[in-house]
């Protein structure tokens, strides 16, 4: 006995999953920008001292 024409195996590709992952990856920030945001900014107080010294007219 043969199968009915409607009794065909469904396509097992994960099309919905692939589209969902593509959208999620597009919504995420790029790895390079995340690394820049997490990077240490250094000592703010010493930086301020250097700017003030330059502002007062003293050369580096």
C-alpha cells in the first residue's frame, strides 16, 4: 500500500530558528563596540591635573 499524497515528510530545516537567530544577532551590539565600552578609562584625576597644567600655560 502506498502513502497518500498528503502523507509526505515535513521539511526538517530550521527556517524559523535561522531567521530568529539572524534578527537576534542584528539587534546585538557589535563585539568591537562592546570591547570599547568595557575598556578601562584610566585615572581621571591625573588626567584632570594634566589638562589644568596645560590650561595654566605650563608645557608638558
